[in-house]
């Protein structure tokens, strides 16, 4: 749980209380979305284009 909170706070700058108000499943969904965006950004730096969605 601490890693989820730290990850979301770092990338979204959400306050601790807002993140903790989410249930575990919702936090995991947001963590997954951030990870997907980061992966696409890293791939775009390697010559592939970045697209949301």
C-alpha cells in the first residue's frame, strides 16, 4: 500500500488523504494507468511515437 501511495503522490501530486480515500482496487487501477503512460513515454524516447489510449 505504501508503494501505491508514494507512486500516485509522486506522479499526480495528490494529497495523502485523497489517495487513502480510494480503495485498494481503485489505487491499483491508477497505478496501472501511470505505469502504462510511463512505458509509452519511454518507448517514444526510443523512436516510437507516444499516443494516449
